[in-house]
C-alpha cells in the first residue's frame, strides 16, 4: 500500500510500504476513506517529538471501513464504517476504567502515528479495536465524522470540560486553529456570556466569528483590558506557543481557569512571581476520546455546526502537498485539510 512515511526532522514522503496485518487478537484492519493532518504531525516533522522514529507512518485520525478483525474483536465486523480514535484504549487498565484513555497503561494511549504506524495511509492496523473505534452513522458525513477522531473530543475534554466553562462565563480562546475553533463551537453549548478569540491570522479570526465567537482580534487592546479589568473566567490555550500561554495567564481573572490544549514543542514560562496570588487553576491533558459517543449524537442532530472547519480536500496521494498547505494555514486559510480515498 501507499503511506506517508516520516524520515526524520523535515523529511516525509508518500511511499510504498507493506500492507498492515493483524498482529494481536484485538486488532482490526481499517481501509482509510478519509484522514487528515494534525498540528501534532507538524511538531513531529519539526523534530519536537524525538520518540517518533524514522520509518513511522504518520497520522492518528481516520474514518474508514473495517476489512478484517482479530478473533477477540466482538463489536465490529468487515463492512462496518468506523471512526478511528486518535487514542487507543485497552479497556482493562485502571486509567481506561477511569475514562482516562489517553493515559492507558495497557499498551494504548497515543500510539498511532507515534509508536506504531498511523492513519495517513491506504489502510491502518487499529489496536484494541472494540475500544478504539466508533461506528459512523450513515447520516453523518465523512468529513464531519473525521472531526470526531480527535478535534472535537480535544476541544471538549481538554478545553471546555477541563476549563469548567459554564453559563455566563467570559471565555478567551488563544489560537484559532481547528481545535481552537472547535472549542468555540463546543463552548457555545454551555451558554457563556461572551467568547473572545485571539490569533495572529486575519483569516482565522474571521473563521472564529463564523463559528460563534463574539469578538476576535490580534493580541493587543482586548487582552490588555482583560488583564487590567475583571479578567476572563476561563482562558483556553490552543496555539501551542509559549506566548499564547503567557497571554492566557494575563487574561484570566483571579480564581479563574486556564485550560491548556496546545501541543507545546518549546518551554513556556510560568511567571509564578506574579501569579501565585491569583488562586487560578491550570489544567493540561491528553485527549481521552471518551466523549466521542456524546459528541457524535450532538453532531448527528445538528447541534455542532463544525462542517466549515474543513477548508481543503485532497486525494491521499497528495499528502505531501496537504502538509504544505496546512503548515502555512495563516496564509493559505487552511483549517482542517482532509484527504480522501479516490
């Protein structure tokens, strides 16, 4: 089959590799009908995640059709359309039982496109298939379903839920990439009084308003007014940049919450000399995807208007070009790029 192979920092190629095969009785083989590029993939390409070895097929989000299952897979059979979660869950360890699947101690966690071959390929081996996939209802379009592999669960679990967004809150989202914009859409469900989005890209600020932000601007006056005034109840860091984290600490009120979503490839400074007295809570997290069934129902019944997050579509064989377009999102206007089987 063909797949996107990582060859070390700065180097990827669309290569011919061996077809995936069942390695464990709990595996399934899924034909990839749609996959995407994530900001974490860009971090890998930049060399920020040294644990990813050259020769690894990248990608950890997909929707496709089951073509083969191991003997211990009970909830799937060939022909089922599934969403492949970015996080694999053994379903047995204490972390999985506590719905912290991102912390799975039984061989799961974030392994696709990290420790094992991932989804940016024509087919993928999915470990722990019963716990790591979700059936796609026919009424949910392929591209929308793909957002449930990681983007929407991350926005909800690591951003909105960890940040304790509630009715009447003032929410600031720093970073208007796909996850930041998904956070705006999900936060709207909790009736905040105002959502403010901060980003450096005019195109992404315009997208933020389209998905439900009340205000969107480059860092400046709005953040200054928040830091000098009452401050935000919840500040959500979705840029993955050290300056984005600092902006959150400036914007949040005393007693407020900072929820870090962004994948940080560089150290961020925590100015405890000025923050220790603010009684704030800072949360971080690896997505668990335990919320996917709930989010799937919201999507199915039209409560999450997120289709516009997908801005570019390509065939699988244009994977390298998709990386270029996505990595230059500030100028190309790319939010979520989707690659389809043709």
